């Protein structure tokens, strides 16, 4: 069983982290805010979930979603030239 961690996020804040979401032993990329959580497979880059937190509903098909061939790379917020994790003006 996977441990639950609470994320105390303020309005317009975003968290990104790695966690094995599908139990395959590989870390998956996860990005979330107060309302939604998205995750991408560490094995093949597939967009695995887009969860609306109010209802805990995954808005993607069970098999996930491919945007294009190849892995998905998500740069860290700071690596993209940003100095904080909050949305500008937020």
C-alpha cells in the first residue's frame, strides 16, 4: 500500500514530484495543484491520469493518453527560468 502525503498548497501553487503511481517499480512524474493532479508514466511517457480532486474523477481513459511518440520531459519550474513555484501575479 502506498503512503498518503498531504500537500498544503495555497491558491495558485503547484507541486511537482516523482512517485510510482502505477506499481511498476518506476517513478512517474506527478504535477498537482489544489484542484487537479496529472501524472505521466516513467516507463513510456504516457499521460496516465488527469484527476479532478473535488470528485476524485480521472478524466482520461483507463489506458491513458499519448500525445506523440517518445517520452515526455517536464522541466522543473526553476530550470525553466522561474524563481518560485507560484503563478506570476498569484
